[in-house]
C-alpha cells in the first residue's frame, strides 16, 4: 500500500503544483522519486508531529494542498488537537495519511498499533475517514481525497497486501464498492481486512451461503444509501475491520442502526476487542489471536445465520 | 503614522478593550492590555495589508496565538478598517460573530482561529513556508504569550523554523511575566528566554514592548540576511496603561465595573 501511495503521490504532484508532502521522519527511500522531482515540495518535519500538523494547516491556509505522512499512531493521536483545531475547525484541505495502521506493526507493540485512529478522527466535524482495501484503492483514494474540499484521513496498511481489484477502481468518498454479489449475507469490510473478507466469502460459498462483499472504504461519511438498502434486503449484515469495535466501521454502523431501527437485518461485528495486545508476534499471528481470519469469521457468520433463521 | 498618533491609537484600543470586557463580562483584560502596543505597531507599521483586500494572497499575515487577547485584535482590526467598529458590539453576545477567542473565519482579518495555546507558531511557520514555495515574499508575524512558551509545540516549530531558515517569520512574545495563576518565570524555567530562541537558530533580541519607537524599529527591520527567523522578546506589563490594573494578576480574570471603565478612560486621557 505504501509503495502504491508513493507512486500515485508522485503522479499527482506532477499534475498539481499545490501538492506538498510533509513527512514525520519516515519513508527514507520510499519517496526518493518524489523528492528527486519535487524536492521543493517535500519537507521532513522531524520527530515533531504536533508542529508538523500545524505547519500543514498554515500551508493549507495559504493555498497549498499538504499531505501529512507518518506512522498511523503518530499522525493521529500524537497531534490530535492540531487535527481538531488547526485542520478540522478551519475545514482545511489537508490529507492526513497513517501508514501501518491496525495490526500492521503488531510486532512493535501497542505504541505502534492503532485500534482507535478511525474512531478518534471520525469524531471531528468536516473530517472524512477513508480506509482503502488494497493498493489500487489507495491510488484512487489519494486522488479522491485531493479532489475533496476539506480534511481527509487515509488509513494505510504496510506493504505487499493481497490485491483485490484488477484495475484502479472508481472510488467516491462516502460510497461503498460492491465487489461480489450474494443474497444470503452482506459483508461490509473496511481497509486492510478486505482480502480476508473475500476469503471469508469463499469459505461461506463452500457451505452454500452466498455473501455480498462491499469495500466500505469510507467510514465517514458512511454510505447511508448502501446501509438503507442492505439492512432491508438482507437478514444479516456483517462489519469487518482491523480496528477496535468501539467507534470504527462497526461502531458507526451500529450508531446508524440505532437511529434507524427497526431494520430487517441484524448486525454482526468483527474487529479488535477493548484491550492492548501484549504478546510478541507478527500481524498474521495477531489477526489469528483475535479471530480476524476467514475460518473463524465464516463460522461466526454461519452461527448467526442459523440464529436469524 | 507618526509615533504620537500610534500612541494615541494604542490608548483608544486600550479603552475599547476595557469597555468590551465590561459590557460582555469577560476576563483576560490584563493579557489584552499588555500586548496592545505590539499589535498596534504591527497593524499600522509592520504589516503590508489592505483592509479592503483581506484575502490578497500576497498580504502579510498576523496570528494572535495568545487568542485570549481577542479583544485587542478585534479592536485593532476594526480601527484599522477591516470591518465597521459597531461589529465590536457583537463581542461575546449571544448569536454574535465575535467569540471570546478568535474564531475561524469570524470576521475579515482574523487569519487563524486560536485560543488553545501553542498552535499559532506552527501555523505561522506553515504560512511562511507556503510563501517560499509559491514564490511570494509576504511576512508572517505570530504574537505569543510568555506562558504559551511552555507548550511543546512551540519548540517543535522553533526547531523546524531554525533549520528551514524561514526569515519571513517573526515571533513577538508578550513577556508580561504572568500566566493565569502565577509568575511565569517561577512556574516554569522560562529564563533566559532570549537565549532559548537564539540557541534554536533564531535572530532573537529583547525590547521594551511598550516603547512605541522601539516597536516601530522592529516592525521596519528587514528580514535577517542570514535567513534566521526572528524572535522579539517584548518586555511588557500585564494590565499596562491603567494604574490599578498594572502588574496585578487579579486582572487575568476580573471584569471591570462601570466605575473602573470610567477611571481607566480618564487615565488614558480619553474623556
């Protein structure tokens, strides 16, 4: 994802002279080509994220379109008030990019995990929250974010995630992308868990259950048209995310559901529990630990489907 | 404008600040009074601005990072012609445009919303850097309080500005020696404040922040030839201009009575 991001960023910088990349002392070689071609529109802001976010706001107030890039925990919570006041309150076109979100840096420990970034940034007026599901959605999301007037948070994985799309998809912020049709259950997946959602649907198909799979790349604003449709058309709607169950996609859908009850469908949510992950281990291990793997989620869906009849 | 006229303007701003606080029942009179001379010098001498073209991309920018001195900024903007003076009657009134801290886009001339301390300098630095990449030569001034220098984000921006040599950026510190609940030099190890900025790569020096002549010199000084951003430590007195408010930190929160407004006006030579 991060390589796709760097490549697409280089392409858009060639087309739009307002694009300015601010990095929090990461991406050493990642942005080499960008820096070579647009060195005057790159700045390493050091290990100083609060200052960096304020600088981005000042740039946006003067007509630039800054993109703030660092590891997800540090581009969100470390400069949280700057995002709220400097960026969102002024409704500035700043693209905030968090790389290695969710459990991507599982082995580095909770300082580098983000199970709360989506929930945290979803709180602020004007902010859009976008979690691309594969490298091609990253490319489309970056362009969509730069087209939008106002702040956008783009939540990235790390690298070498499985590819879902064959070509760069049409991506509109706030509109889910249906990847697979199925009438028995609807899976809404956001971000890096999207390939796992498709694998889950494969397992369900083997059991005779046809799942629709949606890339719900935008957690804010939620695609309420899609929600209205699927909560009436299906008996079961499932949310999947590599993020905490509090305040992410599942949380957002649950809020919508509470405001729009009764609906035909029930909601089943998969995500991270309300706890820190204390064990050593890589992303694959952490996902297994939390049951964010196809067989566990497929079994959970089948069980719920039996309950709802 | 001549020095005497600026000094008269500053007295009129002070009276306005006190009247606004009285009418609205709002605090921060002392903090607003200590920075009046600095803000007047900036708006009438330092800043290349046209109140009729407040969005001109080449204009100089001023950020009141110590947003709790909003009445000073509002009064100066009105007197400088950014909006009619009767807009000041909307200050802290239900449904009015002027909040107790400068709001985003509230009135022409307010460049950035402030109120949470430590935000103005990074924003101002971003503005200065944007000017550089866009080939514009505008200057950016950020007014901070001494207590505000306790915020970490100030020093993040100070480090970055020093490295990037943003000579178009000037920080003005209203060093009135008080913060909300005590002496700023005692609560945190602020002194020697000028040395702190100098060692961060800034062209830092001290002046009397109530000496209009010194302020005019600062405002006319060209950017540092060596590329250093500038930090002007302005020694000031909290509550300056009204004898019974000067250096009395009760006026961080106290609201002036009608009698006190009258007494203040008399002291300021405005009957």
